[in-house]
C-alpha cells in the first residue's frame, strides 16, 4: 500500500516552514482506496512568492485546522504504507518536522517519483512535475495546489509501476509487508485478487518472485495453482507468501508482459518459458515444379520463418485454416499424404496445384498474399484495445515493423500526437517471441482498432 502525497508550505528558512495544505491518496497499486485533503493553519505568515505561486493566502487559513488537529488522520491514512512523493525528501522532511514539534517520531519508507522517473523514463529535458506530466500527456488540474499535484503524482506513479519490468518497486512493497508480519493463508490470498485480465506475481517469504503468469481471470487462475496436484503446484503452495498483480485489460498486453518479465526476472517455476515459447514454425519451401509449399517444422533459427506456434497441434490447426482461406493445396502443405490428388481436389475445393493444373505464378501469388498478410516488417501502426477501465484504452506501438512497447491512455491526443505517444510508451523488447505473440493474437482475436501511422 502506498500513501501518495503532496504538501504546500509557507516557505521560509530551512526547517522553519509550516504546512499550508496537504493531500494524501492511499493507493493499492491499482486504485485510490482512501484520501485526505485539507488546508492547514501554519500559525506563521506565508511568504509573498508562495502566495503568488499557490494562490493560498493567510486569510484562507485562519479558520483551517492546525497541524495537531489533522495529525491523527495523517497517521491513520499512512499506516502500513510506503510514502510516495515527487521530490519525496522535501515532503517527508516537512512531515517529520511537524510531527517532531508534537513530540512524535514519524518514520516511513519512502519512494521518490523524481528518482524513479529518471531511472525508468530517461531522456526528458525536465523532471519537474508540471513539465514531466505534460510531456507524458497526463492531464493535470490545480498545479501548485496539494490536491492537483498529488493526483498527478498518483497517475505518474501508476505509469512508473507499469514501466518497472524488473518489479523493484513491487518487491520493496512485498518486503515492507513481510516486515509488518502479514502472512495470509491461501484462501485469503485468492479472495484479495480480482477476476480481471492481467499478470500475477507469486512471491516467497523473502519477497522473491517464484512464478509469473497471465490470465483473463487472475483470481480463477491463482486458485487453480493453489488447488492443483501437480509437482509444480505443490511447490508453489508450500512456498507462496503473497501474490501481487497488475491489471492490463488487454489480453495481448498480458501475453507480451508475461513473456518479457519471465525472461527478465527468471522465476524458478517458469523454467519452460525462460527461453522462446514457440517451438514450431511455418516456412516456405519451393518444390521441384516451382510451387511454394508451406512447411510446418521444428523452429530453426538459421531459417526465416513466416510465423510460429507453441505446439505442433496449434501449428497444424492454423495451417488447415490458412490452406482453406487462401485456397491452397493440402498435399503441397503436407496436410494430406497421397501420390495422387489431394482430398480437396476430389471435392472440388482445390484447383489442382497438386496435379500441376494451374500455373506456379497463379498458385504462388496466393501463398505470397498469405505471407504478406502475416508480416508487419515495414508497418507503422498502433493496435488499440481495451484498457483497465471503461474510460481507458490500451495501445501497442509498432514502428518500421519493430514492436516498441505499450501504454494505457485516456485522451485521444495522447495517441494521435506521435511525440506524446513515444513518451508514454512502456518500452519492451522486440524479439521473435513478441512478433509471434502479436501476429498470433491478431490472427485469432479481434481488437478494437488498428491505426496506420
């Protein structure tokens, strides 16, 4: 749990400032679950430049509660939380100073979104809150007021959590929970999970990731791990301490994140998926008569594949559909063994390539049509699909045939403005697995929209 906050002060000499406004949003990594917003009477005058900056003046604060009157609420809402702020050292120091004046030691683990942004979002000209959120297309209201700045920090932090593919932020939260002695039983863990699409992360008692998975229903899938009788399930049941998750809304993004994060984090019970998950591939072979055949073979990295599959059964099923859709020959594609004509020819659904009754140019053009439809080698496009909420959408960016990453957005200009889009994209690896995940998903599933750039 995180307490994301922003504080406005009177200004003045170091450690003599007073709080004029405070906003705290309690954030569980997915949504805001509680909030506290209040003006505060600092009992000292506000510096003129601060009045000009924030719009908060001395008259506004005369009837506001003093810090000791809101201190208990601040302690309650930050209990068990990591404190998050933009330039956290400033806000945390101010809070500690105010509590010290009351004779109370306020001590929390902190995260600074300035430092996290420099690490996870490198290359920006400025990391001030206003300029950074503008570059990322994050809407912001009430700049230099605690509530506006704190809410912008919430949105920024949510983006940073998604950018953190090594899950360092999440691991630090799990370790904080372990220190506080939280050890829920399996049933409690399952009850805390959503029945939504996304990624789930199973941690052991040290906070280490031992398994990463994706599902259209996180709660149902984790429950299957906890009730399964396989050797792997038994080990997970014994070692699990807690399960964290990340909603994606889009199943395609969940597939892409699962593939990349398993390779980066190398959980001990994801051994099979650390390497490529596509063991079978489709290749073209020209026969002695000049016809292009589609051949399903074990993946060979020395040869250029058209597309790949996780199993031979998936490959055969897809090849039957491709053969039918593009009016190709089952015999040439290795789906029907015979010395004579293929079965489709007998029922008049094949125009006789297997007997040489059509020209190689005519037949091969249909094979080339399939190959072209299966590639995005030189494409520039954005695949738009469902987001994590009804108001949100997800986007996957492909430039010059290279998968760049994904993002979530609320406003259309974030997608139509290519510079803003590049800023909010969460960079991901481009490899044969990601290419085949995208191709396979688009082949089998409908997305909301594909925009060509």
